[in-house]
C-alpha cells in the first residue's frame, strides 16, 4: 500500500461548480429570449443563433488547434458568445455576415488576447460594433414582427428608440414588454430577458450590483431629462446588456463597488448616446468603453485586506 | 461588517457516537515534533523500560514541548521520521506490553499561583489540540495579568467530518468547567466566551447548562460558516476586534484556547497524567464504520482505520485533520500526533482532484476570503515574481483556510499559490533587511 496514496495540498474538498456549469446556466438563462425571438421574428432567429454559436465553437476549436493550445470548447463560453452575438443582430442579417462576426468575436477579440478570462473587451459586443460599421445597411434593417413564419423580405419597421428619436408613434408598453416590435432578434422581449436575469441572480451566476446600477442609472437619468422612463428601460438592448453582457466576468470589475461603478458608467454613456448622440442606441458602446476602463476601476476598488489596527 | 466564508458540507456523521478506546497497539511511533517550535530531545535510549506517562523527551528551548510515553513497554529504537514540513526528526518507537501500566511518578501537580500553573501546563506536554499544535503554556506567559481580557474557547469545529471537540463538550463537560475555574483563578480572567457553530445543538445546550454554574461565561452561537474556527475569524465574531497583521490574539486582549485543550489541562491538574492519548474522529468515504476513537499518541493510522471497521476499498487519500486544512499522509504507517483530531480516509471518488481550467475572473475567491485578500492578484504577482506587489496585497496575512481554492469554479490551486507567494515575500523581506 506504500506510496499509493494521493498526496496533494489542502483543501481536499472543492465546490462541484465549474466554469462549464456557469456557462450552462447562462445558456439556460438565454433560452426564454431565444424562444421569444423565434415566436416574434420567426424560425430564422433560431437559424441565426445556431450559425453564430456553431461558428464561435468551430473558430475556437480550430484556432486552439492551430496554436497548439489546450482545447477549451467544452467550457461552453464560445456557445454563450455566439448566442449573445446573435441576439444583437437583426433577424434579416445575411448568414455569411453572422458567421464572419462570430469569427471576429472569438478569434480577434477573445483568442488573440489569450482566450477565456484574458480578453479585455466583450467579444459579442465588440463583434457587433465591428459589424455595425462594416455592414451598416444590413445591421440596421429592422422588420416588423410577423410570428414564427415571418417573411424576412417584408417591409421594414423602425425600432422604438428610432421612433422616439424621430418623434413617431411608439409601441404600447405591453408590446414593449412582450417584445412585439422591431429590433435585434434577442433584445426585444423584456419579459424573457427579465426571466433569464432572475434565473442568473438566483443561481448566483451574477450579482445584483451591475444590472441594478445600469438599469437604475438609465431610469433615473431619463426621469431627470424628462423622457419616457419605462419606454427607455424597455427599449433597445438595455435589459439584454444589463443582465448578460455588463455582467461578463472577464471584462468587468469583480468587486461589488467596482460593479456598481461599472453599471453607473454604462448607464450614463447609454443616456448620453441615446439623448444627444447620432445613434439611436448606445448600450453596446457604453459597455465597450467601460470594458476599457475596467482595469482602472478594479485597481481603485480592490478589496482591502483585513490588516487590523482599526476597530470596526 | 460581516466576514466572508463558505458553506462546506458538514458530514458530522460521528457526532452522536461516544468515543471507543483503542486497545494499545503492538508498537507506537512517537515523533519528536508534534508541536510548533523546536523538536523535543529524547531522554530515553534503546531497551529502556517505560510506562504510560514516562517522560521520553524534554522540551528543547522555550517554544517546544515535552513528550511522554503513551504505552507501557520497552523502547525498541530511536529512528528518524520525515515530518510534514519535509524535515527529518527523531522518532521513538516503543513496543507495548499491552498492560498500559501508569508511571509511578504520576501525581497531580502542585499548583498554587500563576508560575506553578504555567509550569504544570508546560510539563503536561499540552499543545493546541485543535490542529495548530502551539505549546499551550506560551499563551499564558505575561508580566502583567491585566492584558488578559477575554478567553475565547474555540469550539467552532468548522471542518467537515470532525466531531472530536463536539464529543469533548458532551462527554467532558465537567473538565471544561474546571478548566475555566483554573484559568479564572490563576490568570485572573473574568470574561470567557465559548464559540460554537450552530450545527451542534446538543453541545450548545451542554455549554449553556455549564454557564449557569459559573459566572462570566457566555456561549456564542455562531453560524456554521467555514472557517468559523480560524483564530482571527473567531476573535472577530466573538469580540468584534481584528487581530493586527503579524500580531497575536493578545494584541486585542484575547487568549484563544481549543475546548479539548482546556478539558485536557483541567484533567491534568486533577490526575497528573500528561498528554498521552487523543480522541480522533475516524471518518471519510472509504471508512466502513466512522467513529471517534481514543488512541495512544503514536498509533499508526492503519491501526486506527482497522478500529473503524477497516476500509470499504483501498483508500485513495488519507488525511491528518479535516478536508479543508488537513494534510495528506504519504502512507498508512504514519503515527497520530498530539494535534491530530481526525483521520479522514477518502475513496477514489472523493479524492479525485478536480480539473483545473483557466481563471475566468469571476471574483469568487475575493468575495469569499475571510481576510479580504485578492487571491487572483496574488497569483498574478506570484507568477511574475513581483514581491513588492505581494507585500501590498498582504499575502502574509493568508491563514491558508482554503476558501478560495474551494470556491473557485476553475478549481485553481489558489491556496497553494498563496503558500508559495508567502515564501517569495519572506525571501524578499529578508534580503531587504540584510541590505539595510
């Protein structure tokens, strides 16, 4: 029996939770919005999600193979990136553009910086912004919701934020809440996104700090600026971003105070762009800018070791 | 402010089982280092007759502890043994005659003042029985008794599986009371706090009963949150005071003593029998009949496992102590020490190490560290050999409780990195001192 015992450093118990399980939880949390997208914008929404997720996983696999790095596709983070990117695209996006965006997200934004946990910018958000610049026509063509068999060649429709900017008619709050209006395929149904967000909170995948700070700032600033508070909160990509993208671990601060600062910053930039910018929507840019500031926020809000000497 | 911690599985399977006494094994192996400090110096030689309680090694220097024979019989030889920190120390092997005859010289010590109390505690061979193994008497040495404001009796027992302290509280309640009385009398302390995790209702009831018999003792029921029994955590949760970095509990007026250590001291004052046996929780997924076993110090782990009905399958990993801070032993031919409170034998499923994956910056390690350290930043500073940053990050504050490693979803060896980083920092600080 000598020397057959395992010798390892303590602790000898570990949480059963793994990166893979966390990512699976995010995928589960995104499911309601995916179903809603199919119901609102038709089966093509499912196709786009499948293309993006598939391309992301394949890009990660091939890139790691090429670089002789350890294969990490089983952590499911590439699936999450693909789903999030798809959710940020119009349902009418050409397949090849969706695939190209996925390659950019995984290879340029994630893998070139060292892979999971090392990238400084959110891959889905950054890829979306690149696509918005590269394919601005296709990326801003919105069709009206037409149910599962929506005709993607149908006439275009404006997004609620565009309508607000232009001063045209807004959908009702109920339509905003249920997602029956133009927009990116995964961002419209507030109900589904809130369900997913609550699931993430309950499963402790995310903490409340970022979403509350982000959404709260947008609501407060809308109120201060005399805009339609509920309309601002329910429109555009705010809920999707606040629950799923501003809470990305790698690209956001990891202390609670840092998360609040991050959320408030995102909210302020969103408001600046929405109310005074040229674009109707500013959520993506706000997250990208705050991603860049994250190392500084992290440094400023680092947890202070309990060195004593002060009575609390 | 609430300190962070983690919820670990309790697995207190043996809490209801009164300990059973082990038949003396044929041979015991007693290492000279079962405490923090210098190893003891053997005072017996091969062939000497010894009895239970015979002094076989004396303390070497101030921070050290004497060692006594745990069986009656004959010294087989003085061998060498590799202890957990990798150094080799002498180890006295004693063949037992199976009779367990106590030494004739065993009589209750004469204690009448602080000095004789400290001498008695010193001669008893007492060390911190909760696991740390710090010589007990050192905690009581002072020029000015007024510095002792509280005695915190550590009965948290926050490690999974271990119930030997729980059994002390249930079975040796009177000894605890006598220990408190002795500390009141000789150390002049008026304020005693017994800290217990709330997953031990019977022990809490016993201790609350005890408080009605004497003044100045409070039972502090603490949430079952690991590492509740960590010294700094316990002091904070019992008194609200933070022990300064690099300092001792005494800096905030506290003496922390493990509940079993306290009971032992009281029993020594009454009988004069030094520390020669230990109640050890024998449990783990590989163990057939988990139980608490009272065994002579120096009993082999293999003999202890036999006493617990043997193993269901060949154990894959065996620990001194609990799963959070316990040390994996190299073989079953390792003796139990003064500060061994549990032997955990894990089957291959329980012992299987999780797969390490890249850090995803989730912040779990930071948000669960009781001392608010940043293990992620420490790991980065260690990797780049950046001792200056390690100093700023206070890695030397780390008590190696294991919360960060436990909670990490990427299963990164964060405590191990902290341990290595502490070494880097120590070297850096030493070289800085020399430079001056």
